[in-house]
C-alpha cells in the first residue's frame, strides 16, 4: 500500500500501525507527535491505529531552542 508521510509517498506494508511506521522510519518515540489524516493520534493508540492506502501522515519532532 502507499501512504504519504511528511509529504513523500512511501510504500508500506498493509495494515502497518503508527508505531510500526515510526520503527520503519528509524525514529525514536520520545518528543514525537503523529497526525493521521489531519487528526492527532494519541501516543497510547500508536500500536492499535493502522494506516490505510492513501493515508496522509505527519510525524513531528520537538525541537528545543531559544
């Protein structure tokens, strides 16, 4: 299946979860927020929320500074 992740179309396994996507991207789960089709996915739902073909995902990381 294909989904758009941070503006780039990616081929992903069918039924991949948000947590599985982060693993595939090699991202840590600390300081990260995920939006799926325009709605924030609570961290507690990352393992149970699955992507569909055509999903649009934004993965945001916190950046400190001043």
